[in-house]
């Protein structure tokens, strides 16, 4: 297995937060892990980078299935909660997620990556809050 490096706790936490609103993309059914499921997970990781996989009741233990999927698809297992596994694999070309402690690749230096998009939203909210605070004061002066 040739993975880049393991994720640290801060990076796992960041991925869990990003995956919170995601819906499961692939479901492991009664037949368990078969080549079709592995190829579907591999394709979903290529498309999305971060996915959720639902493990059915008879599909096996979620921890074991998540770990096996991670090794077969060269991905990182970010979390297993209940019967849902969260998998992450960085894209080689134009990655969209930026983990804490990583620098943006040179070709994507000014691009709107996930972490920078969140910061931009926070700045917009603060600016809006400031504008709303100023408006009542301006009305009193008139």
C-alpha cells in the first residue's frame, strides 16, 4: 500500500466537519465488498475527493469494511460512525480540499479551495454584521 502519509488529528477533524452535510454516495449491501463496490468507491473518490459509504446490516462490520475500502482504493479513512464510513483521497489534478497544515499547490495558489472559501464566507458575515450595526445609528441621527 503506497499512501502519501497518514492524516493527523486536526486533518481528520477538518474532514469530519466537511463530511457532516454529505449524503452516502455508495452503499455496501448483503454481498459485502466485491469488485463492483470497490470500483464504485474508487470512481466516487476520483470525482469527489471526500465521500461517505453506508455499510448495510449484513455487509459486514463498518470498521473492517471501511479499513478494507481505504486500503483497496489507496484512500484515508477519516471516520467510522455507526454504519457510515468517511473516505478521503486527494486528487492528483486540481484538488479542491485543502487540509490544515498544507499549502496550496502552485497551480492552484489563488484558487477558491474549500478552506479559503470558508474564510471568505466568515469575512462576508462579519462585514454584513458591521453594516447592520451602523444602520440603526444612522437612522437615529436623522
